[in-house]
């Protein structure tokens, strides 16, 4: 059988490839065995595309080009190792519930929070004292005879008579936003419900009422922060947004600067305090109406509240706080007593209650207060408060 020239060339090439492959089997076996060993000093990065080039089958001498280092080719073209896992994203941790335990003294710590508070107070016999709670009694509009020096047709308060006492409830919504740990601003929107009890005899009083009362805006700044303590300056401004004729407001704006203090004594014990003054920016006429002094007056206030945590964990904390809060009425008048001046009157209350914190951001407070002095803003008060910090 004769082979053509082309077929003869293909046949010879086949024989030549077979012979060369047989000669390379030991080398290939050695290279394959080296691949089974861990390669510690080998760069697994694949060669760039520019590093690969197509080689001709025959070289310039007419000999077949054949790669003699197939193992290195296999190493260079091995797949890259898997990419390292991504670092877990850092979660933003919310600040835990602040350690303030008080329910009546203002909180010295600066933080962002939302607070809802409800008060129920009983037996307030002098609600217009210094126009601190509500405006001068409307009964002065009806004083007789017309020549009576106490007659005041502009008296803004409720009623055409003097109530024996009032009961009231107040609901407060407060939002505070902290810019860092040294300064914050807040707004408080309160609502009030008033029930008056008439005195015996023909004296008239006013009907029960309810609605928004005087709003408050404020700033807090902490110039001194210690490892376990805060000294904070607070400034409040009260706006006359309540209807004074219904007992829902004072009919004037006032400002209230104060100094707040927090000190942690141990892991479970702390003490908090406040001192400040409520100053009216305007006032109703005094008594008598021609008096150079207004019915509203400055009220200096102070308070201290030690607390102790009986249970403290990240999920649940239970503590108790005892607060003593006092007021010294510096000036102004009051309806009812024979002496209408209320300057120099001292009022002291005792407050007690537990605070329960849970899930680091929430807390509940249940408090009770009682007057320790004969002069008072109320005889009893009950307070419930929810606070969420973030």
C-alpha cells in the first residue's frame, strides 16, 4: 500500500510525537508528584494575558516545539485561592438607658430621649399662688363694691368664685435630642385637666376643663463631665400656650435657669440634685390692684434624690429613689388667705418610687409624693413615666 507524500508526513509526525511523549513520561510523573505536595513558595496568581503567547509547532530548525515544564504550566494556570471572607459590618450600638433614676428632679445627664409622663394631683387649695400653676383667680373680676381696691376686671384666671380646692391631671410629651455628650435641646408639650370643688355657701366656682397647657422649650449643656458625674446647666422657657381662663395656663411667659448634678457613688448607688429659679417675665396686677408688685413671683426651687439599684443587668434593672423637693416663693400673691402676700412661703415635698429599666433603652417609673409642709402645691401626687433613650 503506497502512501502519498502528505500522508507519509502525517504518519511520521505521529510516530515522532509518540516517541517524545514516551521520553517525557518520567519527567511528567515527577512534576505531577510535586503537585501533590503543598506549595508554600509558589505564587498562585495566574499569569497576565500578556504573558501567554502562541508558539509555532516547528522551530527555525524544523524541530517540533514541545513544552518541557508542563508542571510549571499547571501551577501557573491553577485557579486562585478563594477570596478571604469580608469583615463583618460594624453594628451601630445605641446608647444604653441612662443611669438617672429620679422621677421629679430634672435629669442632669445629656442624651437623646422620648419621655411620656402622667401626673394625678389631689387637693390643691391655692392654685394661683404666685401664678406658678395657673393665673390669678378670675374671682377678682366680680369683687364688690366697684370701689373695692381688689377689683381687677383684667384678672385672667378661671371662675367667678374661689374654689375650696382643685384636683388636676397632666400628661407631658417630651422629646430631647443630644448633639454629643455635652449639649442637648428639648421641647415639652403638656395637657391638663382640672376639676374644681366649690367652697361651702353661695360662692361659685368654674366648671371642669381640659386642654393644652403652657409649653416648654429648653437647652442643656454639661461644662463638667467626670468619670462618674455630671454638672449640667439647664435653661427652660415656658410659653403661655394654655387658656388661662380655664385654669390651663399662667397667662405669662417665664424663664427657668437651673443647675443639675449627677454623681454615681458605686455600681448601684447614685445621688442627683437640682437648684434653680422660675422667673416670670410679666404678671397680672397685684393685690390690691394698684400694688407696685405683680401677682406672679419668683419661685426658688431645690431638690436632692439618692437612689439604689437592687437588681442591675443588661436586660433588667430595678431600683428605688427617694427625693426631697422644695420651693421657696420669693414674691407674689395668692387668693384665699387673709394675707394675700405669698412671699417667703416654703413648700417641701417627699417623693418616693421605683424605676424599672429593661432592654437597655427603656424604663418605667412609678412615684408617689406627699406634702411635708402646711403650704403646698397639692397634698398628694401620683406619677407614672415611660422613658426611651437612643
